[in-house]
C-alpha cells in the first residue's frame, strides 16, 4: 500500500478499510505515533476509490482505545494544546468522504470515546466502557467531546457524564443515544459489523458521500441554508451515472451495479 504503520494495522477487503488500533499492551492508548498513523490511514482510505466504508476497531479484548497517553499529556505545554492535534484528526474523520464506523469493545475513554464520537456510526458490545473522565486529570475533553457528546445525547446527559466522569457500558450508551447499535453478549460484534456494512455497500457511493456531507454540514446551521445544501446535494446526485443505474435497477427489479460516477 505504500504506507508504513507502527501503531495501527490496515487491511482493505471488499470495499471496507479495516483500521485496527494496535497497542493492546497499553489498551491502545493514543500516543503521538498512533495519532499520526490514524491520520495517515484516513488519508489512505480517502485516496482509494475502492474504499466505501472505514471500520475503526481496537486490537485485543480489553480496549477500543483507552484514551490519550497520560505520560505525553503530562509533558505537554499550554500552547501545544491549541494546535489542531487530536481534535484536528477527529475533524478529518468526521468530514471524510467515506462512511466511518467505530466498533467499540472494551474501554473507549477520553480520546478513545471522542474518536468513536467522530465516526458516523458506533457499534458497542456489553463489555464496552465509554466515558470522558478528563476532569479527573484536571483537564477538559478537548478532542470534540464537549461538543459532539452534547449534540448526540443532549446537554444534560453530556454535562452529567463530563462533570461526574461516569463510565457507562454499551447497553446504557445505546439507551441514551451515544452509540447506534448495541450487541448483547449472546450476539457477535463481527456479525453486526458485517450486517451494517453490507447495507451500506449496497448504496450508491456518490449518494453516500453527499448524504453524509448534507447531514454534517447542515446540522448546526439555520434550516433554510441546510435545506439548500440538501437541494444542491441532490442536484449533484441527479447528474451521476449512479442515479441512472439506481433508478433503472429499481424499475427492472434487479440489484444496482454502482460505479461511483
């Protein structure tokens, strides 16, 4: 693939870009090297027209990502915190053209939870442990946590989680809207990922990208402007070969063969 990774593993299979955080000995803590690898991997996925979905997961059975590397945090100076850093990488994930899925098993704390929040879809198991405990360290969640969590679960619940530092399991996370899917102990995380990605891969690639952009870009602006973004997105979709293929496939009662054009 042309990229050398130290802290993550990457595999591309049938339109899915598997990005595995690979520091299981330290619960996949997000140090500078891993963050740089994530940044590069997202770029690699963006550049590959065959990739439709990015699935981010953690190696091992204990953790998705246990948060930032505390030793590195302890050494950081005040002005270093204003650099884009982790927040910039997570913004890149949120804004990328591909659909992103976080598969959360084990700990997803601090920066790990914020990484999941930056994805379009979150799938969590019963053993998932999610939270933003940064205040215990005398700092605040600063990789999108204070903003994305509030938009996802509401201001009241976000304040409760952040101010108390409470950690919740996958079932509770699904109940309050923090995750999209909950996988009980008697079901398979792999099967749920397969089910969700299979549904996504059936869709037109250009339409997927346009719909994702319309939702993200329109969410925090006035409705009239957001609806104009939606209308422009549809205008672009109407000019694609995929639109013709999708409508003809429906009329001919067959599966569409989209070409990402």
